[in-house]
C-alpha cells in the first residue's frame, strides 16, 4: 500500500514499504546526528531522551523557559518513558528508534508503539528545527532551492504558517524534500514524513502543549513568531544535503 496526500497537503499513512522508509530515514541521517540524536547504526537500548541543543530560556520570549521545560521535560520525556515500557521484553527492545517506527507504522494494533516512537523522533527533530536568533534569510544554497519551489522565501514562510493554522487539532507542519522539489506538508498527531518517503527538513509543532502557556488560543501568533525568529535554516540545509 502507498501513502497518500490529501488536497490540503495532509499526509496520510496507508502502509510503508521497507525500502521507502529506509531510503527516507537514511536520507535524513544527518538529522539524527544533531542535538544528541543517535545515528541508526549507533543506537542502543534503552531509548534515551536526547539533550536539548540549547538552554531552557534560549528561545525566549518566543517560547518561554516554562513552556520549554514542560514540553521537553514532561511531554517528550513521557514518550521516551512510555516507549521503553512498551518495548521491554519484546523483540523491539534494543532496536534503534527508526526501526521501531518502521516495524509498527500502519498497524492498528501497534498504534501506541508508533505514537510514542514517532513522537520521540518528531520532538527531537523539532528542537533542532529551532535556534536562538533564528529566522531571517536562509543560506544561499537553500534560498535558491526555496525560490525554485515556492517563488520566494516569503511565499514559503506563508505556506508554513498556513499549514500550521490549518492542521485541525494536534499535529505538525513540515518543510520537506520530495525528490528535487521542496514542499510544505502537514501531519496529524504523531505522523511524520518519513512514512510517506519524504525527507524532512524543518518542522513546527502545533500540538497545544507547544504554545498554549505562552499564546493560549493564538496559534497564528505562535506560528508567525516561530517562522520569523526561530527557524533554523542551517539545519534545513544540512538535511537537504
């Protein structure tokens, strides 16, 4: 079965071919060496919570130390703790995170495993998608690719914000590479572009716990501030390869 994309660019996982997943995961290998993340070949049990790539207050005032503390120390850590409990004494114990995601993606009876494993990966990627004093102009090589795919950097910014606002409920907005073309897609809940054979470059977390302490229901303010002031374009360029 093949993954599909709804007309509004929402990715829907409908099954995963091993070659597709590994191709996407290996294409994002540089992602998994940043911010304390482990390369698949070096991963070891148990699954560990990678350190943040900056201090708790480094993203303020866009994201407060309080929000970052709860988001990382409670939510992200909670996914790690839950996954380790779920895989204990199973064939998945000791496997790299990506292999766990691959093994359970698209299986209704493995939804808890997938949700927790994917959310660990998504959050680790999200922290690296942001940096203090981010935003601004992308590096020249990335800017050129953006202009080819979107027309301008400003057009991409608007698409990222729009995807963040139009993702109904919890989920993620992503800048991805789809072959030679860059695209903006969104995923619901724990879904991630890897399961659709896409290479993630950046992401914005639009679960309410990512912004509610700072912005309440003003998701638009959060998304715009994130895009303008925190996006880590250098990370996107590294992932693009």
